[in-house]
C-alpha cells in the first residue's frame, strides 16, 4: 500500500481503532486484576487481537481496491460511479465532479468561440486597414521621387503594414502547429529577401550592411523564420542611428549584430517578456513590447535557441542557434 493511503486509512478509522485498543486494554487489566481468570482473559485478548487485525486488514484491502477503481475512473475521465457499494458522500462528490466537468466544457467552448470570433474580427480589420495603406502607397508613388518626402512616407507606411502583420501573427500563435510547412530553406536567399524589404531604411540613415557565411541550408518553416529575421533586423535598424549591421552564420549560429545604442544591463533579462519596452522603448516611444516576445515564442516552437547580448553605446548581438533543429510538440 502507498504510505499516503495507509495514513489516510488510519485517520478515517481512528475512532474505531481507539475503541479496539481500549477494549484490549481492559482485557489486559482484567487479566492482571483477577488472577483466577487470567488465562481466560489472555485467551480472549489474543482472539480479540487476531480478529481485529484480520478485520482491519480486510477493511484496508477493500478500501484500497475501491481507491484503485476510483483512480482508474478518474484517469479514464469517467465522471460517474459504477460501484454500487459507493457511499452517499462519494456519489455526491462524483455528481459534483460531473457538474464541474460539464461547466468546464462549456467554458472551454465559450472561450474557443470567443477566440475565433476575435481572430475573424482582427483578420477582417487587417484586410480593411491594408486597403487604405495600398491606396496611400499609390499616392506616395506620385510624389517627386527625388524629393525628401517620398522615401520617408514610404518607410512609415511600411512600418504600419509590418505592425498589422505582427498583430495577426500574434493572434495565430495558439494555432502555430496547424500552420507549419516544413521545407529546406536557403538562409542566404531568405536574408536577401528580408534585407530587400528594409533597403530604404539602410539608404536613409545611412547604415552599412555586412553579410558573411550565409551559404547555409536549414530545414524549418520559412514564413515563421522570416518573421523572426524581420523583427530582429527591424530592431537593429531602429536602434542604430548610424554604423553597421552584420548578419552572419558560424557553426550553425545565425548572428545579427549592430553598432547601435545598446540595451541597459537591467533590461536585458526582460527583453523577451510580453509588453516589456525597457528604457529604449520608453525614450523613443517606438516599441510595442511585442516583437521580441513573439520572436522568442516562435523560436521556441521551431526548436531554435534565441539569445541576446548587448552593451550600452556599443550595440546589440542576437544569436539564433540553428543546431537545435527539433520542433516543439503541439
């Protein structure tokens, strides 16, 4: 028997055990108080002890078997009793469990319905927002291409579009594993595609871009890895007023390093927390506290290690460990 079961059984039968011990004590006292009947009293005491131990053992065994049946029913999610020998209290408890289980199922169904309703709403909202964004982009393209206003407006429209996509990806994290498409991805091509999106930002600041050792093939989901790279590159550009951004791979470690303003030491342990903006975010008022959190969550689901190192005034280095090529289970 399990120790916790034995202790529980002793607590439940404590008054019966105490009364049996008192009875045995009286027989023992009688044996010594009346020497004439000492043999008879001791004989009765021995029979009583044997009977008590036998009955206690049978009771404990019956209770143990009953406990095993209850645990099996719980394990198999059978929220009702089939044992006709169950007590009224046990049947009442089972009925309460059944009602609680029913309420839980209703709450789960309501949550799922509410979640899908929100997802549908924000998906529709994103498509509606993208329509005026596209229209604004067409209007911007009619501006003088040599003037200073056109590239700035294009950058701001691009940021808005990226924020909209970020919200949609955040909402879809609950169904992450349903949206996976595993394939061989050429990191060089993927990085070039991401960098091309941010080309105007490099030209405007200006920033120098260095690419090194990116001839690497990795088996993963292209869309989600691309989102990670976009967010990390966006942060590097955002917090690097001038200088260099370097993207490289060495021994399966993809590194995005910049020479920007860096991150304060007390903020580094919290940069991957949802909603955390840190000192830089509060000063620039450009951080949503969602980008790095989403990168960490996606990387964990893809089986990719994600680490960050930074020093104020010297820049930030983010590393993606592509050697951990095992997808997290659903």
